[in-house]
């Protein structure tokens, strides 16, 4: 049916009634079928060869398609909503106005938390693509520490542009092969990527077609001032326009010499009321198709408390759907649902605390992983992470829905918080009430889980099945064999890459963590080095070493402040922080001395360093 309607809309367009039916054809296209309709023709986005795709991945280190993030957001868009933005004169003028002094280059959309900014950004991206514009985008996320960095944003934009722009792709690959500069690392500096790729190539391209860059939730980026300072003062022969979304914040002044202005647009309840009404109407209609009076009453009460918050409405409806068995149940829920997100979160947390102790602990463990993990886990990874305490889940996904009181959503098997504001609520003391998840205790729990998971001699037998690489030094990088291993052993990759990060964020007086860390370093560190080598990315070794150095420094400071350390920390010297520091230094030395050998043959770590204890290298 969708295909028939799409063809019908396109045939109408061909009879010069295009403008009337353009949005219909757009809404019938999936994100993977975005039609660049306009200029009298339509076509699908040009594809590039697998070889070029792998080369781009090798140069920029972006292995996750940005389109997957867009698709995940677009899956939450209800048909018929968010159409109003394409009719707002400020938005239309920003798109259509030629770039010249005094003309706003940047459209900044500002809205309160949970008012639908990210969903609106996804609709805008598809709208721009549909009109035939070159559009690159990035969704900053507090739940993914890599994707919330300005460096990753630059690399992602460059990766998307390389897939669609042949001139840029060719010049980027030429730069990489001639200079041998690696841009595929989170450790690479923002300034170098900006200078070599953006100022050196993108801003000097010959194309006169405007590029649109959409950045969602810029208030979540790790280096906001750095990002905006560079973006707002660009001098480019290629016209570039920006759309930013954020919570209310102090906007930067245009840098000296900047030839463009910032147009701000404040998202109001008036803008989103119709979308919220349509959303509520659809949900209630599906659940109560036979009683119009009850439907109208539910809609009236929910809309009166919504205050423009899509998230509040969604959570209120979910709570209602759990209880609309009788009219009395419905009335009780509608009366009891508090107004405002903090009050609603408190009610949700009270529901968790009213469960039996075992379910409370299970919910707290799940929420701890959701708020403290480096990146969102998938269901299989979470199942393994919980196994030391909870085994034999019949359906973990259903369990999460039932015991976590709507704090967690599961999309495409990925575990994530329902909204960034939920993380703030769970991690912070509010009105004298202690945080439900203590930050340092949460990291300690995850660090201990990861270390215990890696502390197993059986991993050596598992890793043997992946053999050695036949790659060459100048070929496209070796496939990530750790990812392959992770497919049969969920949590292996996460524990390997991020255990040290969680150690660095843990409390300093934990006896249990230090005992686990000591055992890991003395007995299983070589197995961990082999696991990192399977990934072909030894930067995880150096990054982990930096986190250990940070932890050692904090331990040293705590000792100077008079904090008595756990006895188990003392790995053999009077200064336990120095021992950890020595391990960190030697992990870095391993990369320098044996890096190529380890990537080629990860098991060689047992021959290269037969007796690995600190300071022997």
C-alpha cells in the first residue's frame, strides 16, 4: 500500500501539482528511501563501492552509520506530527535565503527538556534531504561518551560527506595516503582535524551547493565553546548553514569578523500542542475505541498537565496503559499522575521502591548500567552483566519493562534511559533526598563486574579460534576480531575497552575493588592485552593506562589527605599508588615496543613478555 501511494503522489507531482503533494510523498518514504525530489527530478542517494567505504572507515574511524541514529529517532515520530516547522517563515527563510553579510547562517532551536527537540531535528534532517540538499548531522548523547565529543562530531560529519561527495572523498583519501596522518582516533586533536580536513579540504571545495549541518543537543557536547567558536566563524567557499538544538542556555556572541548572525527559535507549547493532542488521541483511540466520552475526558486531563512535554505525556500514557482495566482505575491514575517531570520521576521511583527487595536490587543494577556505562549496552550484554547475581531470565526485555517503572526503554535491543533528564534525576540529590544511584558506587560496581568477567583463564582458549592476521602494514586495517568474539561472548568487548574508565571513577576506599584489581593485574593482565590486540586498536591500551594513572593520582592525593587505604591495595610496596602507576606506564611501553607484533599475532604477548610485572620492560 505504501508503494502504491508513493507512486500515486509522484505521478501527481509529474502533472505539476507537485507542491501540494510533496509532503505526502515524503512521509511515505522511510529514512533509507529518502528521495531527493526537487529541481524537476528525483533519485536515490548514490552509493559508493565497498572498497571506498572501508577506506573512509579506516581514515576517519567511524564504523557506526549516522543513519542508524537517525533511523532510531525517526522511529519515534508519529505520522502527521512536526509538519508545522516546514511552514514557519523563520525556518523557510533560513533555508532559502542566499548567504550574504547580515543573513543568519545559524538557526538555533531552543526548547525545555523533553519537548521533542531531537524528534523535530530528525524531521528537519529528512525534510532537507527530501528537498535535495546536502545534509550532514549529529545527535549528541549523554549516554554515549564517545558520541558526545566534539572530535567524534567532526569525524562523523566528514564521514557522511565523504559518502555523498566525490570531490571531498577523493581529496580526503589523497590526504590520508600522502600525509599518513591518522584521523580515526578519539585521541586526535580537534584542531588538527579542523585544520587538515575542514579548513584544508571542505571549505576550499569548488561546489556552490549549500551544505546543511544539523547538530542536536549541543548543550550535551563535551567542548561546547570549542565547537561553537570554530563553527560560527568559518570562512568557506562552500556555503554552509547550521541548525543547532539545545535546552535554554546562554548563547555565544558571534565571533569577531563573523559575517553571519544567529537566528533563535524558542519552541513553545503553542508550537507542539497539536502534535501532543494527535499523539494522545491516537494512543487513547487504540486502547479505548468504543467509548468517546472516556477518551475525551482522558485527553482533557492529560493535555491540561502536559506543559508541552512529550516525555511527560508518553510516560503518563504508559502508566495509564498499565491500569485502564476499569473506569475507576483510569480515574485513579489520572488523578494520581503528578504534574511536572521531577514529580513524575519521583512517582516512578516510588514504584520501584515498593517492589520486593530482590526486584528493587535488580532494578537498581539495571539503572546503574544505564546511567554510568560508557555507551548503551544491548540486552545480551546486560544479561551477562547481571548474571553474577541474577541468572535464568526468561525474557530480560520484559523484566526491564516491568520492574524499572518506565525509566528504561529498549529500542532495537539497545538499553537506554527514557530521557537525558532521567539520568540527572537518578544521579543527583534533589530536595535533600539522596540520589538513587550513587555515582562512585555505581562505577565501582561496573568496574568490579568487568574485571571479574575478564579474570578467567578460559579466555585464552576462546581467543585461539581467531588466529592471526594476514594483513599488511599498508592495507586497510585488519578486521576487529574482538567484535567477532563478542558476538558469541556478550560483554567481552565492553569489559575489555572500558573497565579502566570505571575504575578511575570509583570510590577510593573500596576494599573489594582493590582486591579485584590486584588479582586482575597480577594474573590476567596478559589475557586482557591479548583481547585488546584482537581489536587491532591498541589505543584502548594507552587510554586504559591513562585512566589508571588518573586513579593512581587520586589515590596519592587521598593518602596525603589522610585517608587510610584498604590493605588489599598494597601490591608489594609501601606506596600502592606507585604500583598502579607502574602498571600504567608498562602498558604504554608495550604498545611502543610490541604494537605491530601484537596486532599481527595477539597471542605473541605471552612470548614477548613472559613474566609481566611492573617496571621490567
